[in-house]
């Protein structure tokens, strides 16, 4: 994932090769002021430190930092891309283009709502926590004291990205390459340069969560009910109870608080209970797929809430796990014999809200697409499906998930393709995606070329040899 610092940016490439005139324009003056301000905030450094932490460019009135480029470069390497130092120039070019798009989106007053940004921030934190292994590991990795700080730092970044995305959609429109467009794109590629597509899977899943005993459920409900009474009586503090007892690792450390909550962010039973509470009111225990909660609304702002909650999960006993395992074994056996269609099994039995109403189909969280490269599968998933072919179902896998609770899963292979050189018929959908990307890039480059004649940009001398600068200078002269 590429994270850029927020930019209320204007960008133009007309002035890249030109010296500022004696009479500066307001945009040039703002850029010069910003450069001075940003440099003033940076501590004295050696040349090596300046390269890592300094300013790479000023776009309008906003800075692109060296650390932005280094971060994106490192992330792409972690995603398996083979890069060298020259690729940092293309990263800088993309960062500047993104700032242009974000700026123009705001100038054009494109719609980006607080709710949309808040939802994307929550989803981003969830993906980062999943990638890191836990919320605490994520906070340690990104050097943040808590989730609230993480969300506050991400919000301007996500807002800028949302404006850039909205502007890009405005420019591109409903672009849908025809088969002839795809064929022309494919035929332009030299035969010895055809892309090689890695081994991939398209997968579906069915999830069963072990059901705790009624005794364990009653124990949790009674504890939460007593907590509510004690908090209302003033003998206990909600925040401290959440820190000590909540099973929600994502919020326990900050007293169970979630801010700027909009409808659609949480599972329906939780959301229904929260939005029916008055400020200060505490709910009775609420059951969700994660366990049981008591919820308190701290503040209402229109259709947004600040709230806190305590989550408690009924304790699972060995017998509970054995029953879930036996039930899953039965489902697998019926799917394998053809007695039960996998899609029907998902509709009848799956307890995964994210996939249950989509025939169990899984989306790759890194790409948003249905295909998973082998390198994008986590260890449990890889071992479950690596030897399966299309139409086969895995054995049950027990997943330990401290965030949402442990569960059993089976995986159904919808498609399994081996590593191969691109073929027009076999890989039409992938080639269409590549052709569409090329068409989109051409539209954005043309737009950038036009905008490059309007606004100031300053590039640090360390980046003056980037090839894209020559292309921009050439565009200025035309």
C-alpha cells in the first residue's frame, strides 16, 4: 500500500526547466515560501540524512518528501517487485501526478464525504493490522501510540487519495476497451516481451465459528450486565473496564473508543444498537459474530457517532471445537461427492458476512480483484489449496484469529492457472485490464501535459536527472 502525506497541492510542469522571474506569480511565491518553511522545520543533517529525510519536490504549496519516495519504494519491493534506484524517479513522477489530481479534485469541488473518508480509514487500518499480524504489531511497525493517532494521521492522506481518485474517474469516464482494442494492444507487444503471468488462484470460502456452550454465553452476558449496572451506579469506570476486560484488541487500549462512526462500518446488530442509543446511554449486552458487547454513545454529530464498547467472547471448550470440526467435515464430504453444491453450502452454512452473500468468493485485499498470486497467499491458505485444481475443495483449516475469533474454514478453487506466457484467448481479461491501464495512463499524461503550463513546481537538484523531467520540458515547448 502506498501512503502519501496529505497535499492540498497544485502542480504544473511548465516551470520545471525555467528560472523564476524577478516578478514571481502568487503560485511561485507560495511554493518558494513552502520550500523555505519545510526546510526550516528539518534539523541540520549530513548529506546522507538529507537524501533520506529531506524535500524532493515542492508541488504548488505542498512538499513531496524523500521519505515518501523511500517508503513507496520499500513497499513495492516488499510486494515482490524487482526495482533499482532508477525506479525512484517513476515513483516521484507518480507522487507529483497524484498531488495534481488531488488538488484539481478539490478545485472542482468533487464529492468526497467525511463518511467516505472515515470508512476508508477504518478499512485501511484493518488491512494494515491484518498484514502486520495484529493491531499492536501494526502500531509498533508504524510507530504510533494507539489506533486513534493512527486514524488521525491517515485521515488527511486518505482524503487526498480520495480526491485524486475522484478526479481520475472524472477524467477517464466509463472506459471499456473493445476486443479490437485489446487485440491491437496485444499485437503491439513484441513476442519476446510478452508478459508472464504467475501461478494464480480464484477462491471461495465457507466459514464456521465454533459455538460456545449456553453456560459460557450466560457467564459473559451476566458479567456484561453487571458491568453496565456498576458503571451506571458510578462504582466502575467504563474506560477502565474496557482496558482491563475487553476482547477487542483494536480498541481496548484506548478505553474501547471509536470516533466518527458512520452507518456501514460495523456489523448490523452492533450498528443497530449503537444508533438507537442516546448520548451517555449504555446498551444491554448485544450479540454479534464477534461475541457480546455493551455499547455507550459518547457524542452524536448528525449521522456520525463517537462511541465506546466492551467486547467479551464466551470461552470455547474442546467439545465446542470438536462439534464444529465434525460439522465442517460433513460439509466437505457432501461437496466432494456432489451431494451438495458449494455455492448452496455457503448460503446455508457460512458465517462469514464478507463473503456469504457472494457465493463465498474471496477478494484479494492487495488488489481488490478475485485472483491471488501464490506469493499473495498467507501460509494457512497456501497449504490448504496449493495442490488443488479447479472444482476441488480443501480440508477444513482451523484459523486462530485474535481479532474476530477463532474459526474453521474450507476453500473452494474456482480457477487455478499455472505460470505461463500471455495468450490472447486464455488471458483476455488480464490483457483487457492492461490495455485499459495503458489507455488510462495516456489520458492522464495528456491532462498532465496541459496542466504543466499553469502551475509552479520546484524539484530538488538530486532529482534533476530523472528522465520524466525531459519529457515534461518537451511538452512545455509544444
